[in-house]
C-alpha cells in the first residue's frame, strides 16, 4: 500500500483499517523505518496508556488522530 505524506508529516490511514477494528482514533502506533529507507512499518504499540508527552519523548511513536484536510492541501 502506498500513502502520500502530507504537511506536518501526516499520513492518511485507509478507512478499512479503522472500519474493521484493527485501529481506532487515539491508538498509539510504533513507526519503524525499513532498511530501504523508503517505507515505514506501522504497528499498534503494546502500551496504549502513554501520554502525549511520553509519545513525543519516545520518538518513533504516533497517535492516530482525525484527519485534518488542510494538512494535504
């Protein structure tokens, strides 16, 4: 699956990931840059209780948020 990175490094997730319960708004994802440096592996992080400050401090985590269309203009 190929996704286009938007402004502020946002990444739109396909609706089907949210619809079939694999991901939800507020979930924390672990983002791993693959060896080719051209792709990113996203997986649900084991600890879903982290605060926004803890997510930011870790560096490779992101929270699923509602898409703001202005980030893709």
